[in-house]
């Protein structure tokens, strides 16, 4: 990782994996990439974009040519629930497995809100060292769970805007009893039902699922 923050997260995951082996527990470390959904605050792309366009303000963006692996929040919740019920262990990337241009996400939000003329691509510089593409290798996730995103970009943006407009939230996603010992695998609320204050850090969610004896325990942490 290029930043102290990234290095600290990586070290925490590595330490957890090392300690799990010594404790005799099964541990899976889910590593979400870029998540979008309702409740993002201003100061982040989704929050600035939705609130700015809704208010009729111009929204200054980078050129948006960088490519990122985006996953809608409800898909993230489902992927984590599937991992919780799987025999997977170790680090597992969670994403769509394909990258799109950031400007495509921006453009879809603006199009569905009917205000594409208020977006100013290239009005803000990209951060130094900003990589051109970040895409999750989801081979382990797919092999362990068969996960495929249910939301296309268009469907995800539509769901985001419905939720931001006060629409009904998605129901909870539950993991069935799929553990090797038929153990209770717990439940995980859909990511879109997490309070808005937590949504700001959803892409940095670290998820650990522990199994001791015939029971699963799971622990999640959001780090802003």
C-alpha cells in the first residue's frame, strides 16, 4: 500500500490471519473495493454529486478517466453474507471484478437526475499518484460463493436515488446454515440499511468471520 493508512489496514489483516491460526479458528478477511450507495456524506463523490445536483448546483469533478471496480451497497451486503456462510479462509477481495470509468458513474447519476449539464468534468485535479485503474481479482470470492453482482450500474444508481428520495430500504440479507458443521452462520444487514454515518467508510469495511467448534462468530469494523 502507498499510504500509512493502507499499510495499517494491511498489517491489521495480516496480524488477524496469523493469530487465527494460533487460536485454532477459521477466519475470512473480506476486502471490499469501491462501494456506492445511499447515505454518503458531502466530501465524497456520491454525496457531493447527489446533493449538488439536487440543489441545482454545478458539481466540480476530476476528468473521471480513472477506472474503478464499483459495487452497489446491497451487493456488498449479499457478498459478505455469502462469505460468512462459506468455508473460505484468508484474504478475499470483494468487488464486481470489472472496472468502469469514474465518469461513467458520474454521468449515470446526472442522467437519471436529469441534470447532466451541471457536471463539470476536469474542473478538479486528480490526486498525485492516483492510479489509472483499480480492479478486484474476485476469483477466490467467485469460487467460494458463486457471487455475481445483482445490480448493473443503471440499476444501482436508480436504487441509490430511490433511497435518497425516501424510498423503502431493502430487507435484511441472511446467511443460511452453510458451514461445514451445519453451524448457525448468523445474519448481516444489507449495507444500505447501515446508518448514513457509517456509509462514508463502507469501502474500507473489514469483515472477519470466526468459527469455533460448531458456532460461527462474526465481527465487522468500519474505519473512516
